[in-house]
């Protein structure tokens, strides 16, 4: 899973990146040109408890890659006044989701580029930058298909015509300033535009960067934005990035005490990852044994053979069956052998839909 962190200058997006990755990327610039990349191990208490049970040689959590991109260029004309550089667009298009950091704190020592703090204005401004980027791709592709799409084999011409129909459906939505993800596309329509990796088709987590003093009313701040930001496949959350970064520099025990004193039930990292999983429709299953315990990430609704393929293609190719048990039930029995003896280790076939928290053992033959 790769998530691109985006935001206007002075939004605090690099501070959020440091919070998530426990990094020390330079902050405080007006966008700059630096791209920061960090891989984060997903904290999962279920995996920790399975490791304590099996005592393997190693523990392998799932991971998330965060890419912190420079703020997009802006001009006096506002959104669309200047194109996003191609290298940044490529990074954005390769991401699975966007983490949009929005400034919602007022600090005289950190002046806002537009003079005043207005979270809703900033949300709309960057959203429109992405709409303009996608609209440019759609317009260019339609012009090409309308002029040269009549050539080629009958099959190629038919494919071009289908693509034109889908792109013509996207065009008025983008012209109206709305993201593609608001459209209910069929499977065939989604497949036809998959290669474009449109920015406004990606799920978005809008992260409101609030001041420490605003933490008691964080829920109200989020609710106010949520009522206005009604786009599909979107989540809204709030955190104080500067505070979270400071907490991240403490050891785990000190951090837990500090969060309890502040009334924070989970870390910013855990909250962001939880919401990212929900946005992308992802779940985790586990494999466990004397060599390693490992968390694997798959789409919700994936089958046992899909899970086998996530581990290794050979397991999917030679799939026989999966032996499955929920992680809590496995802990209650104390071992796979005890669960098997009690008849609680289930044998499932290829079409079994893996559940979040399943411990899975694949039997295969190649």
C-alpha cells in the first residue's frame, strides 16, 4: 500500500510525514522540491499476541509506504494557473490513496501563504488542482481518439469507441469541478480507464492539522467539514501533527502515558492507517509458525486462493485447501494442534472469503 501525502504550502504535511514515519525530514519550507519516502510497519496488537504465542524466529508486520510530495505550484490565477510538474504527477498516479493534509491551525509564527487560515478554501483549492490535472488528460485523450481512433483493426476501433464513451461521461463531471470517484462506474467502465490512474478517482483521507488547543473540539471540527465534503470514498480526520511528532519521539511507555493524559485513545499513526485500510477496503490475515509470524494485506472479499497468491504465486497455483481459524480463538486454544484436536481448525476451499484476523495455513502441491 502506497499513500501520497499532499497539501498546500505550510499545511504541515511534512510534519505529518515525520509523525507517521518517525522521520526527521526538514519542515518549514514553502513546498520546496524534496520528495520524502518512508516505509512504516503497521502496528497490530493481534500480530504481537500471535508472536508471543508461537515465539518464532521473526515477526513481519504489514507495511505502508508514505510519499511526501512538495506542495503544488500556485499562481495568482489560483487552481489551474500552473501545471503540477510531471514527476509529481507520476508519483501521485502511482499511489493507492491520497492523504490530503489541510491546515486548520492558526500560528502567527507560521504565516499562511494566502494570509489567513481557511481549511475549506484550502481543501477546495487542492481538489481543483487535481480536477484540472485529470481534465487535461481526458481532453487530450479524447482529441487523439477523435482524430486517429478511426484507424486500426475493427477490434481496435471498437475499443476506442468504448473508451470515448467512458471519457465523455467523465468530462462534464470534471468540468463541474467534481472528482471522478463521485461517479458510479460499472466494472467495464472502471476497467476502460484503469490505465490512466486518475487522481480524482483515488480515495482521499482529508487530515485536518489542528492546534493542540483545539484537540478538545476535534470531533466538532471534523463534523463541520464532513457535512460539506460529501464526496464518496473519502474520510475526514483531525490531529495535531506537531504534538503527534513530539509524542513520537518518546519511548512507547512514556508515549502511552502522555496520550492518556491528553485524552488521545490511539496514536496518529494508528488512526491514519486504520482509516486508510477502511478507505481502500483492505483487511489483514496472518500466517504463524516457528519460523515467523506475518501479517498480510488483501482486499476485503478476497478468497482463500487470493490469500495464497498474496503469499506466493506457487501456493495459489497448487492450492489444495486452507486451514483457517480466527486469531482470538487460536489464542484461546494455545496452539494450532490443540485447535485441530478440538475440531476448530476449519478446512476451506478456494472460494472461502477470508475474514479480517484469520490465521491461515495453505496446503498446496506444485
